[in-house]
């Protein structure tokens, strides 16, 4: 149990360092990623208004392995962002390491048309 809390605290410290540098606006929102054991969540956030513009998660994708679902979620959030006339975003990996599901989501968002 102690090790789990240490891992969570380390991720939260890393996320705080990232958030000190990354800020989303209405024209260039923050693409925020959260990863749980079962689901990957992504949302576009306007930090000036503290408003979520678009969100997506892997529960919306029904078939495939988790990496495939993450990539499809990235494409879904890119599609929703482009419908809201958003092309450029700032990527916030949420303190998670940029490999695996987080990288697959970012690659999917880039394939969907987002630039970051």
C-alpha cells in the first residue's frame, strides 16, 4: 500500500511541474490526459474560463486492444475539436510517462488533425 501511495505522489508532483508550464486558452486549449487501470480519458480545457470544451474516453470505443482504443480515442477527440474549429492544442500528459497508451492517444490525435 505504501508503494502505491508513493507512485501516486510522484505522478502528482510531476503533473504539478507540467501544469506550471502548460496553460490552455480558447484558441489553443490544453489536451489533458488521465489514465486509470481500465480507461483513458482526454479532454480539451480552456484554462482562462476553467471550461472543458471537448472530452473523449476509451469507453466510447467498443472493439480492440487498449492501445488501439487509445489511438481511436485520440482520433475521436481530434474530430470533435475540429468540429469546434480547434486545430492547435497544448499537450498535457498528466504526469504520466509518454509511452504506451498516452503516446498512442497523442499519435491518434495528430493523425486526426490536431497540431501540438
